[in-house]
């Protein structure tokens, strides 16, 4: 399974090791517009740490964490990764799936891509007989918070990122969760 098509204009393609150059270029293009304010270097260190070749290959080696490039009208516009077996610290012992990475180009905001990806993640949660879909998000990104709440996610625990290179006031993180069978 390498491609997952949602509509004629949105699909996921399973990332391969030889995709690193285009993956890294994508993240250098789409991460800073959304998150440069968090970092003195506009996020360059974080992009290298998280999407550099070594980290990229380690991510691809995780058997239970499918990692995809997101395409809209055959244009690469983002990344999407699920961790199929990732317990949420707020719901100990609950079978859970983690929405580990979703980054989309700001240019596609409002075109329904994020909603399609969340619907897919929820469907995978149910298909795998999980009770919980969860994620971690920045405490300062109100638009993202509202988006997830609109899709039935509720607030959970909080923590701080350990990245000393990040401005201290922006290190706050929250977990959010969607529970299967709970009305939205």
C-alpha cells in the first residue's frame, strides 16, 4: 500500500528513504511560515533535528508509524504520520492511536485537507479497534486548537518541550484526544 486516495484531488503517498531531499525541502518551505516565531533561528534547528537525513530514516524505520506525504492536485503540500500503538499518558491503559505529525502548507488552509486527514485518522482508530485518537499541540496556536475542538477533540494534560533553543515562553504543549463513540 503506497497511495491512499480520499478524493480525486487529495491523496497520501507512503514516504520512501529516497524521498529525503524532497521531504527536507518541503519542511524547510512549510515549517517556518507557521512556526518561525517559536525560534531565534526561525525553526532551522528544529527542521534539521526532526527532518534531517538521520532522523528521517529513523522515522521511516518505525514499523507501527506509517509516514506519508500529502498531495493536493498532485502537488506535495504536507506530511502526515500516525503512531498506531501509542498510549496517551492521560488515559493509561486505553488502546490508542496517536496523530503524530500533520504539517500542511499554509497555502492550502481552508481547502478541507486537514479535515480529510482527521477523518482518515478517526477511521483508522476505529478500524484498529482503538478507543482513542490523540495528539500534542502548541499551547499558543489558537487556530489549531479551534480546528481540533471543532472535530471533537477535547483538552488533556500539558507539558513543556525541553528544547533550550526554543523561546521559553512558547514551550508549552497540550495533549488533545478524540474518543471513539463519544458524540461530537
